[in-house]
């Protein structure tokens, strides 16, 4: 329960930082606080706070691009629950394009999203 309280504390701080409760209310994700303690088990480099504006994806470079690329078809939940390998993310990208008809962005954006996914949701190479 201690870590849950911490998460609630962080959330409260986030609300204060936003300084606009109405903006927060529109994007409030009731699961964000509950998931946060689990994230911290992944290690310091993965400790970016979930951004409610981007479906609760960890707020680091590439979060916005990933959100817009990937939520055309499904929510961010399917991404956040993964602990895949880097190779599996490469495979899944191709699968999403070939089998699901995902429209590929330019090469630079693709690299940004893939390194974001590997940086935040990978168990290793
Ligand atoms: C064109 C539609 C589409 C887009 C865009 C899309 N996906 Fe998917 N994705 C799917 C479908 C359909 C499934 C299968 C869902 C199911 O099994 O219920 C899926 C499943 C997944 C899975 C689960 C795979 C597994 O092994 O169970 C992950 C992870 C995933 N997508 C990640 C992403 C990421 C990351 C992006 C953005 C780079 C993305 N998706 C963009 C359609 C899409």
C-alpha cells in the first residue's frame, strides 16, 4: 500500500503541476496510478511517468509519435502490457504493417517509435 500512496502522491503533484484540473479531468486515466508501482520495477532508466495525454504511455521522446501511430486501431493498453524483446518489436512492427494494414510513417519516425518501444517495453535484445 505504501507504493500505492506514493503513486497517489505523484499524481497529486502532477495535477498541481498541470495547474488545470479541467484539462486533467478530460484525460484522466483511472488505471494510471495503479500501474505506476509496477513500472518502477523495470529500473531507473524506464521510470518516465505515464502521460495521460498519450494514453498513459511513459513520457519520454517518442511517446507522442507512438500514441498517434498505434492508437488508430487499438488502445495503448496492448502496448503497455508488453515485455517483449527488441527483436519481437521489430517483428511486430512488420506484422502490423503487412497483416493489419498499418500505414508506415517516414523512416525517421519509424526509428523513433521503435526505439521508444524498445526503451520502455523491452525485456532485452
Ligand atoms: C492498422 C491497425 C493497427 C495499427 C495502426 C497498430 N496495430 Fe497493433 N494490433 C492490431 C491488431 C488487429 C492486433 C491484434 C489484436 C488482437 O489480437 O486482439 C494488434 C496487436 C498488437 C499487439 C499484441 C501482439 C501480440 O503478440 O499479442 C501489440 C503489442 C501491438 N499491436 C502493438 C502496436 C504498436 C506498438 C503499434 C504502433 C507502432 C500498433 N500496434 C499499431 C492492429 C494495429
